[in-house]
């Protein structure tokens, strides 16, 4: 249910243990927030019946979405803008493809 969160947590722990990164220094301080918000991207995440899409340019967040098979739930800002550029009649079928 929270696959992207598990993958993101794994990536963050590896940064600390394997790479020795300081999570309090740029660019890592927002990682705890990213981890917490990633719980909103699980299968079945809806807002008023519309599938929730998390928009982020964070590399770890995007990678965790792809690695967990939920890349359609976490997308970059350019990908989101591309989605929005679709004519509104074409947008709902695209969002249906993101449904759980």
C-alpha cells in the first residue's frame, strides 16, 4: 500500500549509512518531509475521487516512485505540466489510467 514510502526510506537510509551523508545539510533537509508526504501516494490514494499525483523534482522521490511501480503517482513538474496541457476532454481518461 505504501510502496513508494518504503523505497524512499531505503534510499534515504543508504545515503546515511553507505554514503555518510549529513541529512541536516543541503540538499537533504527536506528528506523527512518528502518521506512523510510519500505516504499519500499509495494505491487507492484519491482526492474527491480523483487519483492523487505527487509532483516533485526530488531525484530520490521520483526514483522511489519508479522503483516501486508507482511512477505514475509521483511525477516531475515538467511531466505534470505535460499532463495538464492535454485538452480537458482528454484529461479524464488519462487520470483514469492512474486509478488504483
